[in-house]
């Protein structure tokens, strides 16, 4: 059988399959190690009083400002897009041409 330009005999195919399983097991173990380290670091940060997760006040203010101010490329086009963004308006009622 030819695989990736190499002639492989059945013994080599079996050894490559076994090697792939070993690599997969090592990758799974490394994933578990990374997860354990991350959880320990988060637990230590929380014990130090660090605020974890969620949006902070600054981020919330920035997000609100972004939502209220249209992007520069859309400024002045509200008269064109307003009919298309009316909540609850069926698609059949949109001005399409």
C-alpha cells in the first residue's frame, strides 16, 4: 500500500497506528495537566482577592458607547437602513427595490 509517497508494509502500518495512539494519549494527558494548572492558578488568584470573570465597569461603558454610536461607515445612512432594522417586521414587508 502506498501512503504519502512511501511504500508501507503491514507491520509499519500497525506500528504507525500504535504510535498515533501513544501520541493521542500523551496529548490527552498534557491537556489534563494544563487544565489542572489553570484551575490552580485561578483558585490562587481568587484567594488573593482578584476579581475573576464577567464584564468590568469600564468594559460595560465601552460596549454601551459602541452600541449607541454607529460605525463611521454607517453614519448618515440611517434613513436608508431604518426600514430594514425595525424589530418584528416580517421580511415580506421590507423595501427590496
